[in-house]
């Protein structure tokens, strides 16, 4: 009888733990600029509440504090010249606004090898 309850509990809890483990993984996106061939990378980690943006080839993705909702991710980045850039990533459409411009379109990054 106790064994049956343990098995039922394990079957119920298993998917929850798997879901939480998947939730904790950082996500990498490849973003393409609408008016040129420029590409960028966005990385976000919802469990750490961080996100970052970088143009491809310009170094690692910086990490900034981010705000997550069901529909969007918001964060700001400042460079060494104290220029602040605001980012809003729409989680439904994949559109990334960079300081108000809707010129980036992001998709899940694929491993090359």
C-alpha cells in the first residue's frame, strides 16, 4: 500500500521536476536585422532574471538584470560611453525592440555541430 503511494507520488512529481529543470536553462536566440545582413545574439535566463544582447562577432553576450512576464522580457544595457540601450523582446512574435525600434527578428539559435 505504501509502495503504491510512493510510485504514484513519483509519477506525479517527475514531470514537475523535469519542467523546472528545463525552465532553468539559458536560452540563446539568433536575431536578424530587418534592413541589412546584420545578425545579433540574445541570451536570457529566466531563473537568474538576466538577459543580454550582442552583435555577432563583437564578443560575449553581456548579462543585465531583466524583467520577465508571460509576453515580454525587458532589460537595459549601458556601454563604456554611458549610452543606455533599452530592450524589449516580445515572447510571442520574437520581435526585439532596441530603444524603441522594431528592427530585429529573433528565432531560437541552432547548434551548428
